[in-house]
C-alpha cells in the first residue's frame, strides 16, 4: 500500500486526480495604489503585527490621526499589515 491508497482506505472513497490550477500570484498591497474610484489606498508593513509608538516613531498615533482627520478606512491583512483606503 502506498500513501494515497492508505488515505483512500481511511477516507472511504477514491481520491480524484489532481486538477490543473490557474497560476497564483501573491499580492501584498504594500505601497500606494489606485482603488478605482478616484481615491487611493496605501499598504503599510507592520513588524510582527504590532502597531505602537516606540523610540520616537509614532506609528500608532499617526494611524489614529489618519482615521480621525481624513476619515479613511483601515483594513488589517492576513499578513498582519495595514491597508489604509479611501485616501
């Protein structure tokens, strides 16, 4: 028995052959981008998913100011980065 037949035995059905897939491209959305409605969005890299003010670099304060004064939207990405849209 090979691995596939062992899995099929546990699964109780024959596993279909692998289907071809479209080429996949990773998009991190970092930097400036046109969002298609005359507005822009910008993706920011966030170290380890932690947004904070530290050592004179006020990332958390700057983000709060953007949201309050420009009324833009903030999106948290699966990669723990931030996209600020509707700029």
